[in-house]
């Protein structure tokens, strides 16, 4: 999920890599999947254990997120990897202490309240909509060391958690708006779907 009202930057393609694929380029950003890519509609699989490969993937996803210049959250399905992993970094300029959150197998245990706020998505560039969601969430998962992690969130973190966990289930924020509103975005969505994107 991107920050609001910041200009999007294109993700440069990664440098050429050897046959040992992504595991050897821990610092290279991954290619984002855009609306229309089937990976965004797939359900990601839970991880039985967190190995070095998963930790490297998390690092690469953080790199990918930072590379967007405006992202605050990313799910593995958005880089075409069907593992239940999300990363979130809501660090504002005045909030340097905010650490990135890496969450494996995130699961929403309970929700409370309801709030409407504007959302966007790195996979659906330049499209935003008001989305109604629960205001508070309780989420369990595993951190980068494989240790259990328990989060009680409200505000922006609650929203980003829900948005990213939706991604792991093949759900996009535009699925959570009315058909009428989605109709208004039709041309923008079609453009993204048809635009030429690097493979
Ligand atoms: Zn998104």
C-alpha cells in the first residue's frame, strides 16, 4: 500500500542475475506485479518454517518497498511469490523510531469498529478509493526469526495490515468498494491492465 498523495516512481528492473535466481541477489529489488497479473488473484501458502530463503525474501521485499519511494506495505503475492509474508514500514520523517515490520503467516484474530479511509496500492498505481474497513485488528504471525508475534493495531497500521493480508488471499482494495465506484475506476484499471510492463 502506498502513502497518500505522493508521486509514484517506477521500479527499475533488477540487474541481470545468474541462474540461481532471486536467492543470490538479496539486495536487488524485485519486480512488482501490476493489476491484471494473475499472481495478484492467487492465495498464498503458509510457511511451515522460516528459513534463510524466507529471510532473504523479506529483505528483498523491503528493498522493493523502499525502492518505490512511497510504499508503506507489500505482500509477497505482489512480487509474484505465493508465500504468506507481508512487510510494513510506516516510517514518517518525524517518526524515525518506527521499525519495519516483517510478518510471516499473518492471521487476523479479531476486528473491531469500522472506519472509512482512502487507500491505494503499489500494484494499482495512481488509483485511490475510500475503503470501509474495521478500525482495529488483532493479528498473530511470526517474525523474521520465526518467533510468534502478536499485534493489536488501530489507525494506519490496522488498515495496512488488513490491506496486505487481503493480498495474501488474492483480494485487492478495489474489491471492497461498491460496484458503482469501481465502474468509475474502470478506465484507469483497464489502462493498468493493458499497459506494457516489464516482465
Ligand atoms: Zn496493495
